[in-house]
């Protein structure tokens, strides 16, 4: 009897052993979620040094995953960064990859390689929930019909999006190319050129607004908020700004619950803390910092809820979460919302100089974390990595071939196994570019304003060369261009090898 039991046990144990070695060789493909914030700064997370704000849920990803201190978006504004993230191509290669109006056509071609297409090649289900801002249709979109091409045509099986930004028309959600909740008897029209007759605007009807515009943002009024762009109709389909975060969270959770049987890639692109900052009433006043702080706490809460769902569905240990932001922070960005007045001691960019729209580091250096419970060991990494690298790195993880133009395989850095990231990176703000390699960054001379349109952010533009050692001088206070001409020449040569020699508007005659 005893012998029989131990024999059976031995058999079970050895079977288990065989099974576990197979699993180790062929582990189930992990789900991948990219959580992407809008205008969140390098210093906006408590895990990245914020003391005046607490972001406990984002901090879990940072403190229990790999927290990058040199993680970059490709650009200091939204559309180009999202273009880089999804295509693996530097946005300056595509002149259309600039901040787009809500009526702009799609700027990714349906033939292009994309992150979701790569995942599909590996057998994944793919989805986007949240902000798109890469254009829709092929020009002159009829918002009452099937809007195509869009996210579905560039690799997303499922798409639940806001077209451009929260401050731009159309202020409706779009589900797989159709305006969600549209009443056909109340068709939508959108224009970025002129108003529709009889429609109030922020400019002419300030009495109808509950949020005051500061710069631009004085066209159609929706929910008391004046926007960029005009729209008419579509009453029933208009989103509720204060419910947007909950709404997107619900869609992301629902997606996870409905797709858990097979591996999925979910791009969850939250709208915070971009303007208009419209926290749900339960977050109003929570930060003591006005709406900008409140919506950061709101976003943090949503991320916590989303993680709970992954846990409840038993997916947390088989899901890689990549967290980042599309560009650096901005306070005043078009509305009077107390972002400056109530900031107190908070430093959204941390020690970095500049912010959104800036060639200085705070424009593009952003919170960047990779979390994979049970697989990744917590670590702070100073490897140089960029969002553009997700394409080649994830392809490497899944053993898929991709056409990777500028994307580099930095998988071992992303999972914390190596300190080695990429060697060099071209960074962008507006139509201007700079170059980073190792600890050094070089900003070539440009003509242009030293302060951004809102007069609050240094653009980093100068008619002289700038050279900084970011390790010794993260706040970019000491321009070493004159002191170290050798280094400057070295960087310039490498930069021109990638960028060509016609990069500077000082060079154009
Ligand atoms: C700018 C808007 C700004 C913001 C930005 C896009 C004005 C004066 N400013 O043109 O408010 O909407 O575009 O931000 O209209 S981004 O994060 O999507 O790039
Ligand atoms: Ca942005």
C-alpha cells in the first residue's frame, strides 16, 4: 500500500515537473496593457519624488516594477508622441504628425507597421480605450456614418475613443468608427473653420460658460466648457466631462473581462491631466491643488480600480503593464483653472527644466514604468528608453518579425534584466529636434520664441548651440557648448547622421 502511494506520488510529481519545464520554455503569452496619460509630468508621481501629491496606485507600478529615470516620449506634444508609440517611427519623419484638429484625417497609413498589428501577428486580441488624436477618416468626415479609416484599420480589433482631445470637438465617443449613442434625427456637423449659424460660442456667449477660456478655446460650448472647434447636433451623444474617467475605466474593465481567455493588448489612454480638467465631484478639492491635482488623483484611482479588475480576473501575474505619458507637464494650457495659483510647492516636472512644448528635458522625459508581477523584480533603471521602442521590444518578446524603422529592441532593459538601453535618441518639440546620447543632450540653434504660446513654459529654443550633461546637471543650468566644443562636435555629427543637415531653421535661407 505504502509503495503504491509513493509510486503514484512520484508519478504526479514527475508529471508536474515535466509540465512546469514545458511552461517555463513556452510560458503563456502575457497580456500587455499600455497605460498612457496625457500631459503628466516627470515629477507628478509620488514615486518620482512628488511630496505634495500622493499617487499610490501609480506608485505600485513604479515601486514594484522597473522605474525608468531616463524614459522618454518622442515628442513634447501629443499627436507626434502617440504616432511614435504606435508606429515605432520618429514623428519628425512624418510632417503631418503635429497637434491635430478634431477634423484631421488619419496620419498613420493602413499599410504601416503598428504596435497593435504586431500583436495581432502574435495571435493577440487588440484594443484601444481612450484618447486617439491621430486623425480619423480621409478628409471631410461625415460623423453620422461609418468613420474610416481609423484605429480599427491600423490594427485595433476594438476601439472606444475620443477623437482628438478633451478640449476639441467633436465631444462624443466613437466606438469602432461610429459615434456612440448618436440619434440619427439629430446629426452631427463639425467644423474647424467657421461656426454653425445660431450656435453659441465661448467668445460671444461668455454667460453660457462655466469654465473661462484663457487662450484659444472659445468656439463651441459643450457642458459649459468652450472648446477648440465648432460642432452642431449630436446632443444625445455628447460626453459628460466629469464622468469621462469612470466611463473609460468601465470600458477598459469590460474589455479585460470579455477578452481574458486569449492574450490581449490593450492601449488604455487616459485623458488626464490635459485640459479641460474636469474631475468627477468625488475628487473635487481632494488634492488641495485645484483641478489639475484633482484629476491626477482621479487618474490614480482609475488605475487602482483597473488593477483590481486584472487581479479579480486572475490576470495580474500574466499581464505586463507599461505606464507612461505622452509629453511633459503644463499648468496654464488654455483655461483659467487655478493650476498655477494653487500649485503650492508641487513641481510637476521634478528637477527637470521646461515642460510640455519644450526642447528642454521636461518636454519629453516622462514617468515610464514596466510592471509584471511575479516576473519583473523591482528596480530603478537609468537605461535610456523611449516609447518608440515598444514595437521592436514587444516583437522581440513574442518572437515576431517587424519592420522597425527607429524602434530598438530594449526588451532586456524594459524587464530590468539589463542596464543597457538605446545609445542615442532624437527628441522633438514642435518642428524642432534635439539629440541625446549617453548623459549628454545637444540642442542645435533655432530661431523662434523662448517661451511657449501660453508664456509659461521655456521652449528651450536659442540661437546658440546648447549642450548639457544631464547626469551632472539634470536641470540644464550649465550650457557647456562653448566650454566643450569637442563634445558638441561629436554630438552634432551623430545627430546630423540621423536627422540630416537641414534640421535647423537658422540654416534655411
Ligand atoms: C494647443 C492648445 C492646447 C492643447 C494642445 C494639445 C491652444 C492655444 N492651445 O494648440 O490647449 O489643446 O494644443 O495638447 O489652443 S496635446 O497634449 O494634445 O498635444
Ligand atoms: Ca499631451
